């Protein structure tokens, strides 16, 4: 890659625990004195916030291609405004979801042609791909149950994806696992159906390994 930073993404189905582990990882690395940028998709930029509102609203009907192009537009802004500048500053960038989510959700989940999707993903990502991707894997039933607890506690209904059927989520999970199998050096699977401490210990092991190999 052209940058000096490290780019780490967390991926997984709804309720797989990405968001809390991303926060814990950022905190741990900062405690080690490292410069960290914690970010997420969709919706991390100004344009992204507007895109996210349309993208997740189940009342807005979207063609598969429209759904795909929206999330890619979000990514193009994220890469240019947030990710590349932080990597150029030499930071460790942690993103809660990135291009693999598009392959899993819009490709495996919605059925968009994987080859064309791969090309569009490269276009939107401007050839920026992660140094390490941590795939938090759990059963669809486990993940959705966790998400439901969260939605019930708040005052909002399920978003476009949380409300999708079980088969959709199974295709997404299997899509992520296929990605991991096809790119085993980059995408590392961590079983997230264990205690938070056990899961986080595995994540830290992978990140320490990367930092030792690649950090100046
Ligand atoms: P979000 O509320 O950010 O929560 P979480 O990541 O914890 O599930 O939801 C983002 C949703 O957008 C999520 O259901 C997955 C979906 N998504 C895609 O379908 N394609 C993508 O490329 C990305 C980045 C997200």
C-alpha cells in the first residue's frame, strides 16, 4: 500500500459484536500510545450521513443496483475524506464494516453479480484494501437475537437489513465465510459466540501480529 498507516476492518453479520470490539480495540491501541482512527460504514462523512438515512430506511424502496450504488457512493467519500488522509498521517485506521460487507450483503445476500461487484468495489475503494480483516462469526440466530434486544431497548424499529428474512442473513454469513476462505491471509475468522474477553483476546492476538510484522 502507498501509506504508512495500518488499515484494519471488522466485519460480520448483525449482532456479531463488531461495534463493541472495534471500540475496545481502538481503546487498547490508544493506551499503547498509538495513533488510532475509529470509523464505520455507512455514514462516516457528511454525504455518508445523508446516504445512510436513505440506505437503512425500510420505508424507502430500493432496487438492488440502487442499494449497491448508494453504499459505494458512501465508500468513495469515506475513502477520500477519512481513510486515505488518516493512513497518510500514519495512523492505525479501524473501520466497523468496509468493502467485504458490500460483497456479503449486496453480492451474496441480494444476488448482485459478484464479478461486476468486485470491479465496482475496487472503483469505490480507489484500490484501498485492508491490511487485516477480522470476521466476527456467529450463528444468524444468535446475532439477530442480540440485535432484537437492542432494537427493543431503543425506540426505533428494525432497519432495512435487520428486518430481512433469516435466509438473507444466512447467505450473508456464508458469503463472509467464503470471502475468508478465498483470502485466508487477509480475512481472519474469530468465533464470536464466546465470552467478550475470549473474543477480544483473539482479536488482539491478530492485531499484535500485524503490528509486529508491519509497523515501522
Ligand atoms: P449499522 O446500523 O451501521 O449497524 P451494524 O453494522 O452494527 O449492523 O448498519 C449498517 C447496515 O448496512 C448493516 O445491516 C449492513 C449494511 N451494509 C450493507 O448492506 N452493505 C455495505 O456495504 C455496508 C457497509 C453495510
